[in-house]
C-alpha cells in the first residue's frame, strides 16, 4: 500500500494527458484531445487515491498509538491482562495500513 506510487502515477498521467490534449488541439485530432482529457481525469483520480491512502495510514497510526498507550496505562494501574490485550490491539490497528 504505497501512496507515493499512486501520486507519482497520477502526476504522470495528468501530464501526459495534458500533452495529448494540446497536441490534439494543435493537429485538430478530436480523438487525441478526448484521450488526453480522459488520461488527465485518470491522473487526478490516482493522485487523490494516493492522498486518501496517506490519510488512512496517518489515522490508523495515530489511533493505534493512542490505544497502545491506553493499554500500557491499564497495565501500570494493575490491569495487566486486559492492558496487554488492548496494547496488542492498538499495535495491530497502528500497522493495518502499512
């Protein structure tokens, strides 16, 4: 799950799509113009998908980290069994998007 790859592919497709669109305009090739527009939309979508993946990863890291801390606090208060289970659950949540 690598959001950077999606962002790079999105930028590539937006750029190539824009070039196709402009070449299509210059050569009066409506098919190439349309193809360029479609590729730009694809690129925009890929870039947004990468941003969503980044946001999901960030949220899962923060949430998981906070749950782990709660588990450690419970252990410190004498609730070792449940505290360890909560800490492990937090660790799994923290790394779900890795």
